[in-house]
């Protein structure tokens, strides 16, 4: 775990993430009070919105993330769990989480985890679990991803300077992929 953090600290900083329907790609179905998302084969009718992702199957959190916070995501198949600035592009190839300098992404697949930032991949050697935890200390510039099962295993830690408020993000690869932040 992060230096000096205990399980109690994570609980203290725990928060639920609500997804923003105005950012959701048209093939993403939000449910359970906008805390669960599934990639659908057919697009859903959404009104046009300048915040909507149009190139990739992505969605952002409604709330911005500042201070210290921790959240968990239960995922299935192929999901990217990300933290990003809100001003990430919505319609270009480089909108993919982790493919630019505005986002940090943990790519989760049935066989492996990988971390991406600024289109640089870091392979992670750790057992795969279907639940990941994200810890952010905005002021200290700390972002940590954990594999969560009976225990918490640190997957990747970033030390940087965040220049804007951040948002949680999710990206999907295949029809039927899901992520649930109801934890």
C-alpha cells in the first residue's frame, strides 16, 4: 500500500463514483444510478453534447476529484480504469486514456494489467483480479492502482504534479464489457 496508508485510511477516503451521461459514448449503457456501465452492440439515442466521447467507448465521472480519494471498480473482460483531466479530446484517436499527457490508465484484461501514460506502456507483473482500487492524493501528486481481492496489491504508483482537477474515466474494448463502481 502507499506509504503510511492503512485499510482504515482507504475507507476514510472512499467515495462512490457517479458517471456522467453527457460524456458517455452512444454505445455505453449506464445503469444503477449511473454507477454501472456496459458496452452495447447497438448505440443508444443520446442528444448531442460537447462533452460526449465520439471516437472511443469512454465515459467520465460526474464529480471532479481533488484532495484524497479512493474508489474501486469491479470489471469484466477488457476495461481501462483511468484518471484524466476533463479537457481531454473527445473525438480524436489520442482521446484513448493513457495515450496522451492528460490521462493515466490501468488497462485490465483477463490475462494481464498494463499501465499507460502519454502513450508509454508499462507492463505489470501481478495476478489479475476483477476488482481494482484507485487512490488519488491530488495535492501530493500521487496516483496508485491496486489489485483488490482478499488483500490489496499495489500494481502501479505515479508521482507527478497534477495541474487541474481530475475525473475518473472508464474505457471499454468489446461488446458486453462492464464496469461497476457500486462498491
